[in-house]
């Protein structure tokens, strides 16, 4: 292909070249992004579709999978691979070449509006889930576009805000998942973030695009701007941005019912000016041609951009004659959507209320429990063919079910809601009725939720509306109370001591109710573990201060450095509500024998694990490292490995997890990655705070 691509590039006129480095309108009207190709020289068009919770082909339906944070809660990269494969095949079924995802930004603040689209507060877990998803997508001959590179950790003021972040923090926390996407998963395309990093817009960031991503990591595909996220012509072209997207006016490209989303609607809580949404290919169209003619950008720079586009087209088989296989909403995909929802469900507490008995009468209570919680608002919204609400799911499984809303429905943000589906929020919501239903049943199951969306961060981490009052009133009256949270991340739980069990199901997607019934009745073990720390209050996180989030004068200070998520809670000795890695099982695992032995390039941790309960269950063995020998301040513990295993009742196995010397490295601002030589510590356990064995190791 190299020589072919060279000749294709040579054949293109400057006008034609320019046409290929910005988007235009998809003649089929399905794609989220479209690069036209060139018929004369034989370059096919490239189609891109959102991502990452399912395929959002405009006006079409697809399997609505659980949110990324739910997938990450499975701690199961193989599941991510299966998900990615299904996602890729659904994209292929709509003739799409690229999935705009996964999003591998780190969950830095619990308020983040898009946290549900991301995996975790931990770079290692994020990288493993990202690599699995990307490998899956690309196994279907569809490209993944990993996003949003980099430090896109909030929605407030997202076009302007500058993440003021140290090099060490970038390297240790925010970059590793992107690096793994490139070096391990061979991701075929990368999307830049809207925000600035240390003052420079990411679409203009020569050091992070050209030096780090393309230079150090050897990325050879195209770097694509987020939609209307290109901010300059010459700077961006020279910095390493390859394609400006979408090259189309907002109105021309969103469905009619979504036309009320324009820059005026974009939340702008801080009162800052939003940049004007450019008309059409404002930077890489005509202005780029003029810049080339004026000698400000060498044509060879454009040729390289075309070569990267050709590499992508070739990798997804667009120069081959064979049609790519795709499939949509198959029974397997529906089952997979359910399995991810089940495996991602985290049982936070359980004093024996769960699993429910087959004969239990259930009072299902919740303002929105008669609808599946598909996802949050924004570009990741998917329209499924089928969906199951908690009410439907439990009706299938429970012997006796009543339903009360309790309080008015919680509003759900959407980019695409045309208003037709508004639930009636008036007459049938009363806490008294919910209490009466709870009193009459063996068990009250309350489904509560938050509302998260692209464009806007959560104002706080409280359950919205009157849901806390509802939970407290029901818990007072019911014999047993189970709370099911459908949230984008942590919420405060003022009623925690009064309820008998709490499940976190995140945004579970189309199989919501089916998965919930499966877990509640114990047909499957809720095998999820928290991919984020649940603090007691937003004030407990490093982003509680305005300068740290959402920022002051267009700058947000990442002064907590590498101490993000549990690293911060550990460092400050703050007791979380539930720690990173936490999650209960219906069975009990014993860590019989834990050893660490030296290998040629590191260490091997071996755990003799036994399921001593009376049912099949899943355990996630977690290994953390403390780089005690490092000369710089390091987190008390950092995830360096994990293994997820299912065992039948009474079964035992030996779980082995390999560590490399590099797992004990820190980033030194002058010397780069440096192994902390000397005595370090390895901690093995079932969460970041439930440690079963600790070892000193000589590195
Ligand atoms: C989002 C991207 C998305 C793109 C296309 C942007 O608003 O930030 O994640 O892929 O729109 O819909």
C-alpha cells in the first residue's frame, strides 16, 4: 500500500487534498462524520459514527449497551472485547468505518457530566478496558477513534478551559490509556479534546500531538478534531491535527428534532463566552488552501495527513472488494447487553436482604422505574429496538409485584428528545402511596437515579428531586428495603444506615430490567467492583475547590497532581463511603495462600482462591503497588494488576498476576520513566482498602 498511497497522494491536486482533510455532509445521512473521498483517483469516502455506548447512526436503531462506566465495573477486559466486537459489527451493518469511541478520559471529578461515557478514575483499569474495547471494534474491520485526547475531564466551559497539569501527572494519570490504545491496541484514529492543556488548545498542541502521540508512541493514523473543536488553521495544521470535523453546520447535520441544540443552548454556567460554532470547515477548508499558497504550510504536511487517512481506509478494508460483515441487534448482542449490565452491577451493601426469594412480594418504587435507563444525554445516546424497564423486568420474575412512582419523575437530559415521550409527572406520584405499598410487601425495591449529560457537569452529587426523602420514608416503613442506584457515579446516601442493601447499576442500557431481576433474585452474582471511589460528599474529592473545578478565568488547576480518586483519599486519609475496587458477592471467597515470587522481568503474584460459599460467584483479585523506594511523593497504593475469575461453590483455583519492573516506575520530569529501585511494597486484596496480603519486594 505504501507505494500505492504515495502515488494516490501525488495524483491529488491541492483542491482535492483540502477536500480530504475536513469533513462534509454524508449523502446517506447516517454518519456522524463523513470525509468525502475522491472518485477520480480512487479514494473511497470515510464514515464515522458515535459511540461509545452503541451505534448512533442518525435516525436508526441499534443495541443500547450499558454505559462505559458499567462495563468498567465488570473489571473484565474480555467482556470489553466482546462488547467492542458487537459495537464494531453494528457499525459495519450501517456501513460505518469508524466508531467515535471509546472515551478513555480519567474520571477526575465526581461531577463530570460525561463520567458515564468514561471508564474509571484509575489509568490502569481505564487502559485495560479501553484496549479490550478497541481490539473488539477493530476485529470487525471497523476503526476505533479513541477520545478525547487529553485532559478532557469536565464539561463546564469545555471549549476554553485550560487544564493546568504537570508533565508527571499527564504521564502517570491522563496519558497511559491513550498510550495503551496506540501501543497495545493499535488504535486506528484519535480524537482531540476541546479543551486546552497548559494554555494550548488540544487541536493545536504540537508537543502532545506530534512529539508524544505520533513521535514517542508511533501513532500512524489520523488525528481528528472533536466536532467544531478545530481552533486555528496554520497552528493546527503544523501541530499535527490531520482532519477537521465535521465541516458541516450544526443544523445541516442533526435531526430536525434536535435542532434546538445550538450554541445558545449549550450550558454556559460560568457565564463565559462559548466560541462561535464555525460555519463550514472554517479552518481546514479555504483558509488552509490560502495558507499553503502563502507558503505558511508546506504541501508535504498535507500529503502526510492524506497518507494517514489512507492508512486508516486501508486498515478497515476500504480498498478491498469484499463487503464487510455486519450485524445488528442480534440475539447475541441483546444477551451481551444484559450480561454487561449484570457483570457491571456492584452490590455495595447487603445485610442478607438479597437475593430475593422467589415467593417474595415486591413493592417496586421509583420515579422512573417504569423506563429503562439507557444512558446519559449527548452524542452517546442510542435508540434501541427493544428495552426492558425495571418494572417489566421484575414483573417477569416476581410472584407478586406492585409499582409506585413515589415522587415525580426525574428529568432526563437528552440531545434528541422531541418531547413526545415525556412521562406524566403529575397525578400518580405520592410518597404516602409508596410507603403503603412498601408496608404491604415483603420487600421494597427503590430505583433511584441521577441525570448526567454531555455539555453540563452535575451541580452536586445528591440524588435529584425528592428521592432521598422517598428512600428514607420507605425504609422507615418497609420490612426490607433494597435501593437500586442508576447513576453516573457516586451519590450521597444519607439513608445508608436505614436500608438493607444497595446495588449500583449505573446506566444499564436496554437490558436494564432484565439484568436487575437476574441480580435481585440471585440468578447471577452481582460481580461488579467500583471503578471509582464513592466519597461521602463532593467536598471529599480533590476537585471541591473552585480553582480545581470547574476552574477560574478559563483555567482549572490540577494541583492534586497524581493524587486522583483513591490516590487522593488514601493520601489525605479520608474515609470513603465505598472504596475503589469494592463490591460484594452472594458467595464468599477465601484467599488461602498468597505468594510473590521473582521472575526474569518482574514478579508473579499467586493467590490460592477458594469459593467457600454455596453458590457460583465472581471474584476480582486486585494487586496494588506502593513505590516506597521512589524519591518523589507517590500514592500509597496504585492498581498494577487484576484478574477476574468465576468459581463454582466449593471450587478453588490459583490466580496468577504478573508484574513488571516498570510497574514500579514513576515519571521523572527530566529523566522520564524511572523504575523506583529498592524495596517497594505489593498489596493483594479484594478492594483498594480490603487488603489480604502485603509483601516487600526488591526491585
Ligand atoms: C463529542 C464527541 C462526539 C462528537 C460527535 C462531540 O460533541 O464531544 O464525543 O463523538 O460530538 O457527535
